[in-house]
């Protein structure tokens, strides 16, 4: 059986000159992977919590009212359409993760299936999302400030990001357990809203589902896809999951289904308790204040809305370091930057860099909404790349695809890739319509830096990958097995 590296494209420098000189240091880097020190500690419950915590964020609180303003009583149906759409477009992603469970799939998959430079640029686009960690912290601070002037949003942001930074330093197992408890608390908070809300619905006067026509319903559904996506993060944890080929598809699809059901149940009372004019374009807290006592309302704000935000922060720190780790192992960044702590199995220097990236915008008073908007657009582009790579993988790695526990027919893969690409392109147009010149400048600057690194570092990366491929070729007579770096190493 041939290895994946034999089936996947080799670096162009290697193709041009198979005898390219490799230094001793590059040979050592090729032989030793930091990611091999990661620990398999995340089971299916932890994987589900990553998906649910990443998908449920502030969007359910803020975007529900906006959707009501667009389609009125059709909001529950809009959520249903949005969730079904996101599940459909996530199926090729889940199939890719099942076939090639990897550390940092946003980098590893394009790098192995197409070209390392595409992998780096794709990872770089996803990395900008980590700059928005301050946005989650500040949002939580604003919630607390609304309850008491004692809380300063900036201080709260720094404290919250610091707490989850420390939690993630203590290992993926600890961070995922924290995520499970946050998920439980959050689900209780939103369940309180649902139970109280259903008891106050005026069923005889429930708003009609299509007050502004089917087109507006679809417009609301398109908007709400922003509140229902995010399941891709769990696919970055392939090296830290006990059974990634099985659990990643289950977590991506099952977690999104759970969130979708929750959203529909929240939306039903959101449009059926108060007149549409009073809840259109208003946050969910307006309805919550109407149906709950003050104590339960505070619990909903803290245990539901605020925990939804901070749990997203925790999940993003957990998976956000993995693409950088995989890229570092291939030589894009100094190997020491990706060093993994022997005790906790965490890439402490990368996590520290993400921590700094997360608190500096808040401390400096930067307009984080600009970063968030630009990052959202780049994430859509990143998802399109993965969809296309997942389709190409079937052709360049047919044996690997055939061994995957979760596969889909070729015709369905093509159809879902086309649908997913269209959905993501539409989301990009929605975001771009509100871009300011500052957002365009931020996007251009970020991409320019990434492309510059890709150009300057690729010769070194090519030599490291060539050395690794040579080492793999020398062991070609031994049985090949799929390792966690989405490459096949040989073992006795």
C-alpha cells in the first residue's frame, strides 16, 4: 500500500529537484513533530461540547430580533432552514475529517492534498478569527456592566480571556471538561427561557409565518446561518480525540442538530409572547424580562447569554492553536514556537501568543468590530477551500477515502460542495456589503502578511517535507498506517 504522502502532491521544489540539499537541523525538524506530544483525552461528550459551545454564541441573543424584523412569525422556520443548510454544507467537511483526522485540518488538509502554501494561507485566514477573542470578552463585560456599573467591560474581558487561557494551558482534557460544564449551564439557562416562554405564548394570536413573503423568510434564514455555523472547530482536534474518525462527524452534525432544536424552541416564544413591533430588532433579553422574575432574568443573562459567549471563547482557544501547531511542525514557524508541554500536552507558546492576540485589542481600545467582520469573511473563504479540498481528496487519496468510517456518495459530495460554496459566497456578499474602508485595509494587510510569510518560508518548508518524505520512502516496505498528522507513517 502506498503512503498518503506518495499519493498527495509533493512540494514543487522537491518535484523540481529531488536532491535538494537538506540541513541537519531541517532533518531533525522533519523527524520530530511537536504534535506527537499531544494527548488523546477528548471523548464524544467533550467533542459535542466543543461544537455546541462554538456554535451557540451571542448570535442567538442579538440576531433573533433582527430576524423577527425581517420575517416576523417565520423566524422559527428561518432558524430551521438555516440549521438544515449548515448541516448539509458541513457533511463534506465531516467526511474529510473522518478520512484524515488531523491536527489543525485547516492547514493540514490543503497542505497534504494540494500544496503546503495553500495550507498555510488557509490557516492564516482562519487565524484572524483568534484576534476576535477580545470581542467575546468585551461582550461578556458589557452583559455584566448592564447588571452593575461596578464591572468595567475591558477589565472583565482581560480577566475572562486570562481565565480560559490558564484553563487551556492545563490540557485539552481539563479545557474540554470546563466546556462540558459551561454547556450544561448554558443549556439550563436557555431552557429556563423556553419553559417560561411557552407558558406565556398567545397561541390564538400567534403571528403568521410569512408576513412578508417567502423571499424575506429566506433572507432571514441566510442571516441566521451566522448563528448556526461553527461546528468546523472540533475537526481541528483530530490528534487529541480518542476516536476522531467516528466522533468528529458525530460532533459536527449531532452538535449542530442539538443547537438547531434549541434555536427553534427559543424562537417560538420569542415571536409569540409580545407583539412583533415590540420585539423586532430587539435583543432576546426584552422577551426574557417580560416572562421571567428578576432573579430568573439575571440567571438567563448570566447562565444563558453570557455563558454562551465565554464558552465560545474557551472552545476557540482549545482548537484555535492546532493549525499553527501543524504549520510549525512543517517549518513555517520556528519549531520552538510549537513546543508542547510534556505534563499537560499543550502547545504553551502558541496558546500564549493567542492570549496576547486576544487581550491587546481590548487593552489598546481598538475597534474590535472591524477585526470581527474581517475575520468572519476570511472564515467563509477558508470553509470554501476545505470543501473543495475534501472533494479533491477523493481523487488523489482514494484508498484513504474508502477506509473512512463516514463517507458519502460521489454525486452527493459534488452537490453538497456546490451548495456549500454558494452558501459561503452569499455570506461573504452579505458581510462585504457592510465593509468600511478600514475593514478592506485590515483584510488586505492580513492577507499580505500571510502571503509574504508563505513566499519567504516555503523553500525551508519544502526541504523539511522532502526530508520527511525521504524518511518515509526508506520504510516503504513496512506496513503503512494512518497517523494523526493526516499522513501515513510506517510502523513495525
